[in-house]
C-alpha cells in the first residue's frame, strides 16, 4: 500500500487528466495485481504476444507498428517487434516507470501518452460528446495497428466520472459507453495497414466450486467482430478479491 502511494506521488504523466480522472491510480493498482496474479496472468500475456506476432506476419511491410493500450508492456513481444519493425509506437494514457525502463532498452521503441478516444477533455468537463479519433490516420508508414486489451476498458472510468461528477443518468452513461466503443472500432477500421483487435468477449464470475454466478458482456451490447482465436484469462483468481469468487474472461483476437 505504501509502495503504491509512493508510486502515485512519484509518477509523472504528461496528461493531467490521467491523474485527475483516476487512470494513474488504476494503472498502479493493475501493476500490483499483475504481480500478485503472475501465475494466472502469465498465460494470458503469452497468448497476447503470440497473437501480436501472428498479426505481424500478416503485415506486408514492416515500417511502423502502432499499439494502443500498451500499459505495462507485459503483453507485447518488445524484442521481436523492435527487431522486425523500423519504428514501434506504444500508446497509452499513462506509462509507469517500470514500462518506461523496459522501453528504454530499445532505440526504436517510443512511448506516447495520448488519449485514443480524443474525447476525454470534453468528457472530463461533463459534456457527453465522443469525437472521431484522427491521430496517425495520415501516417502512411503504419503497417500494423494493434488494439490491446483496451476497447472494453474505454468506457469504464469516463462513464463512472460523469455519473459521479455531473447529473448524468444511467441511460446517458450507457449511451456514452457504447459510443466510446463504437468510435474506437471505426477508428481502427480507418487505418490502411493490418489491424488486430485483442479484447475480452465475456466475463464469468464463479464461486469456489466453479459454479457460475454471473456472466457479463464487456462490450456494452455492441456486437464485437468475429474472433479467429480465443483463450481464457483468470483475471481475478480465487482469494484475490475474496475467498468465494473468481472472474475469468474470454479474450478474443480479430483482424479488421
Ligand atoms: C486492461 S489495461 C491493458 C494494458 C496492457 N495491455 C497490459 O496488459 O498491461 C487497459 C489500458 O488502457 C489504457 N487506457 C484506458 N483508456 C485509455 C484511453 N482513452 N487512451 C489511451 N489508453 C487508455 C489504460 O491506461 C490501461 O493501460
């Protein structure tokens, strides 16, 4: 807990809203959870890395690879991408010092703190308006784009923010969540290079005996693109949050 507090105070972010809206706090909590859950998260990270390498094989040229939702970088095959591509651009709202240290080992890997929705400044002010993201669409050197465990996360903090800070109803929050997911899908489809989407498809909460207690749709009722490959990720193993429940997500890979 003290370590996490220190991390929070000592982390620098180029986007003030990442701290103000709670993304930095979330990134620190996720890093701590990843350490505690190494065993159950390791297989998921490996599957993500394999999926990215498969996507890389599909890219006709290997000038620039652009990865959205890079976060901790643990689910990215950094060494291989760095060797294969001229430029590796890793995008997230916030990068912790551990990710910065990993990326520094490679000359052609760049970390970019950027809001992929291009809407958070507006949403932070309580306006329920989702922009059409444009960044990098005119970069003709981008041969591969990966959206990495990001799309279903896009609504979570913004919707909670507007509901807590402004008089926004559940229905309005729900519409905002759907718009953020749809806008990201359309954004990905607008790229000319190969596009790979890695995202959870379903969440299942179970009790200690394995009996299913609840299933939920992380896509806010939006139809996800067809997955060509899937695996299970025990995001919350038994004992992580409490002794009685666990959560396993089905993660899928699509090519757009
Ligand atoms: C589930 S995490 C996955 C991160 C990384 N792939 C990993 O496993 O460590 C989702 C990531 O999306 C990032 N994120 C959420 N909203 C974002 C936004 N609007 N723009 C850029 N990144 C965002 C978060 O900061 C977080 O790192």
